[in-house]
């Protein structure tokens, strides 16, 4: 699903001989729509000569062309700032070099719609409005003198000063939003009540969206406007799934909250309990004072607040958590007001599998199979969304009082949509808990769907035996993997078919494991009715090639020494 917007534009000279306004739009298709977005701009030239029209036209044309030539890695506000600053320098130089263009300047109001976010860049007294749910909001402030008799005199404009200060704004879009870009020839002649009424007709379908801009300009002139009248109207018909870059832009300006104690408030959420503390993150159980609902609030620790990589990683975690809409995961709740860097998820009473194990709970074979089935289903849901969890373990597997298993903590998860730097590949492979990492990850190979399934196999093995198939692995240890210990050695009541499933899931060689979550799930569901064959013994050349060749070398050396001895005796 991509962004879909209905647009209309109009620019009428009115009673003036020249139209010094200029409007423009670029409505690209993918991939530019996803990387750069849709852009619309209105400019109102300021001059009594040809300079006003030339300034407004060059500014809009230059912005629409040069913005799409900026690097995709630039933030939208950065790209707009750089392009507008360059245009400002050109307009200044033209006004100084050409006598007939002296004093040329222009206002500019630009709007970019990308992903689920809108961005504004503004200088002068043209305006941008947003109509949402019948309420009109002005998104820009006029740069004019405050005195009533000086309200028509600009304090900021393109071409007015060598240093230009641009106002930037941003927010999240909703389906049905109506944006209006208008010159002062429109908004000065029409009250906000009149603008709201006409845009509301568009929102209700009583006025064609394609004719809205023309209707606004004609009404402004009919109401007595003596200026050029220009407008662009954009109606948001469809918004895509949240974009990571937009979320990074949105949350880059948020501060990390201080450590909170029960009884304190953050926005309108009352902290009831500190759930978890780690060097990197904090989890609180909070209550929404508006609705009374209990939620989980997650943020990073204040000590990591100055680390831009940590903040970006946290935002990436939030973005991934929003994408996994399924019963196997806590669901992200979007707050109406957000003053700090955090995100909210649903709260579910219950315990993690690790907490249950620590409490001495003994899991029967049917219980373990039931939990394993839900866990593999959850992993399958992640993989279908191109997400690798990378830290599947009992501590991240929660069983609610409603008997629903949920996978927690997307802190080190990776998405196929997120580019990983080459320098971080080795460190990324080792993310997670050592005893649940697949053997190939200790060789600096990247995490994959099969490493998640391996961790699920170790989790189920541990749930039944409280031991690991290759023994416990300490941090920074580089283990040597041989043959996994059959779980029946620790627990004889495990059926042989389940042992075969577990041994296949935790096989040393990825080629011997389950390829997909669906294959793993099918083996658990079929059980004894269609059991897997017992894994074949791993040949020594694959199990421990170093030891094999060391033995061959020793035998060869002994034989050679023996031959030398026999030759010497003769």
C-alpha cells in the first residue's frame, strides 16, 4: 500500500495586471514517492516590477527540481534547508546584479508528504493549513511586523537577507486529512470559518477535491481580494505502512525521560511499577489516566541518551514492534501526546517461561509441546514480515494469564528492509544470548531464519530438561560443537518422536535443521502419527574436522618415522 493523494491547484491574477504568485507540485511514483515523497509549494513574489514574478517562479521551480536531486540519505528538513538557502543566494545575487530586478524577493511555503508523515518549510506570509476531523489548524506563522499598520511588511523572505531562517514543521498524517497552501490573496480575503466550510465540503464529498483550489481562489476574489489568489489543496486518500526514516526524523527531537519511580507521571501516564532494568533500557507498567488502561512503557536509560546509535536502534525497535500485528506479540499503542522518547505496548498479566522455571515450575511434555507450537507460530509470523528476532529464549517468551504465548523484546531484531553496515556484520551476528546462538554465529556468519529456529529448539529443549544441548556457553567463549546430547538422557519420559524433532532443530549443521518455521510446526503437530527419522550420526569429518586431520597427521608421522627406522636398520 502506497501513499495516495488527490490534488488541485489554481493561481488567478485577480484585479492586478501581473500574477506574481507561482505554484507547483511534483507527484512522483515509486521509488521516488517512497524515498522523497510528494511535494507542493506556493510562492508570492514581493516587488512592483518583474522581479517578484521571477523570484517566485524560480524559487518554486528550483525547489521542486533540486529537492529531488539531493541524496536519499539526507533528512527532509536538511534537504529543504540546503536547497532553499542556495535559492536565496541566487535571488539575492540577481537583485544586486540587475537594476530592473532590484528588491526582488518572495515568500515560500512548501509541503512534503512522505510515508505517514508531512513536513513543512516556510518563510514569509503565505500559509499552510491542515483540516482534520472538521477542525482547521494553521501550521505556519506569518513573518511580518507585529504592528497593525505594518502587517503587510515582511520580516523574512527569500531574497531579503543573506542569512535566511526557515521554519520547519512535521507531523503524522491520517486518511482524510486536507492540506491547503495559500497566498495572502486567499487567506486575507476569506475567514477561517469560510475556509473550513469549503474544505469540509471537500472532506464530505460535497465538493470535488479536484476543483477545491479553483473554488477557493474564486471565492477570495469575489470577497474583494485585491491581490493575486493562489492555492493548492491536497486530500490524503491512503497512507502507507509506517516508514522507518520518517519515524527516525519524528523522534530525533525527543528527549530521553529521566528515571521514573512509582507515582510519577510522564505525559498522562502514571507509573505503577518498574518492570525491568538493564544497562540499555527501562520498562515500566503505567496506567493511562485518561482511559484507565494499563500499558507497558519502554525507553532507554538516561546514560544512553547522548548515544545517537542507541537512540536510532531504539526507534528501529519501535518501528519493528508496530509491524508485528498478531496475537503472538504485545501491540504498540500510539499516544495522542508524546513528549519524550518512549513507546507503549499492551500489558498482559502473566510470566515469562524463565520466571516460571525459576519459580520451580515443572513443565509436562504436553505443556512444553503446546508452548513450543505457539513459539514456532510466532517466529513464523516474524519471518513472514522479513524480521529476524535474534534473541529467542525463555526470558523473552511470555505466557499470559489468558494462556496466550507472546514473544517479547525486539531490541536486537533485524529486518530485511533495514540495511546493515558492513562493519557491524560481525557484531550483529553475535547479538543475543550465547547459549541460544547457533554454531555458525560463532563463526561470524549472519543471523538468519534458521538461527531463530535453532534458538526455538534450544528453548524447548531447556524447558524440558533445564539444560542445553551443547552445554552452557559463557559470554566471550568460543565453543566447539560436537554432537548434541539427547534430551532423554536428562528426562527419559520425553517421547522418541519429540527427541528427534529437538535434535533436528538444534543440529550443528544448518543443512540438517528445519528450513522454515512451517516445517518445524508441522513436525510438532504431526507428532507420533508421522514421526521424523532419528538423525544420522554425524561423520567425524563434519563433526570435528580439525581432530580428524590432526589424527591423520600423527598417524602419517608415525608411519614415516617407522619407515625411516627400517631403512636405517638395513
